[in-house]
């Protein structure tokens, strides 16, 4: 399939997602860049709904980067225990609090190079911050995006960075953030990892996956 035909199919898929999920947005509850950063770290290997169930108490106790920097690990672990991998997550959150307090005046930076140097922050988490909080064109690639890009055959790339770069070339820049969020929504609601609901799927006309299943 030519690059032009893939690009045309990508445009049709984005148009379909806009009709299907016009209000698609990040489902992690937050009221600041710091809260979004912490919530995104907690969301690793955990559902957004589970994260949202623990963050109110966490955010009530720790309001600033310095609060996290000075936190007692066991107390953070207890509050985030339900999200899984709580010891590693607590260590990352306390570490990023220290870095933010020492190097960034307690504020969350928007530059990719600065974000990925924070404890527990990889490219996906950085792209969430850039897209959701800073309103910059960015493509966070999580397991849902990876799965759908593969099924839709929008790219042969399999690693997150490769997928991100492929989508940047394929899609209009103004569609990057929406497309990533809408693909996540579709992955959670229709295109499940197991037993995807292909029948009646709004993307079926442009999806090769049902023909293989």
C-alpha cells in the first residue's frame, strides 16, 4: 500500500474518530500539571478509574513538589497501594518532587528534554503532559494506541517511539493530540485486546483487522 493511500486512510480514520468521540479527553482527574504528572505515573499498569479512586486523598495531602520531595515513602505507598507497583511508583513520585523543587522552582516544565529527565517520566508520560496540560501537539503512545495502530495497519512500527514518529508523519499536526486520545478511548470501549467488537465498529471500513480474524 502506498504512503499516499495510508495517509488518506489515516485521515478517514481521524474523521471517523471525531464523529465518534467529539469530546475525547484525558480521563485522569487533575487540576494542575503536577497532579496530572503524578496521576500519569500512577496509571502505569493500572486503570484510570483505579488511579482516580486514590488520587483525591493523595492530592489532598501533597499539594506541591516540595510536599512530595519531603514525603515519607511508607505514607505515599499506603495511599497509592491500590495502583500496583506502589513501591516503585512512590520512589518515582518522591524523586520527581525533589527534582522539580531543586531544578524547576517546583513547577512542571513543558520541554520534552526536561520532562524525560524527571524520575518516573518517559516519553509517553511527557507527551501526556505536553498534550493535555500544555496544549501542544503531541502523541502519547500507550498500549491502546500501539494495538490500534497495528490493527489498523497505520504503521509497521512496534515500539512506542517508532509509532509516535510514524503517526507524526502520517497525521496533520493539529490532529496529533486528538487522534491519540480518541484511539485510547476506542481501545477502551470497542477495540479490546481480547474479543474486539469488530461488528458495527465505526472504523471497520478502513480496518484490515476483521479480514484477518
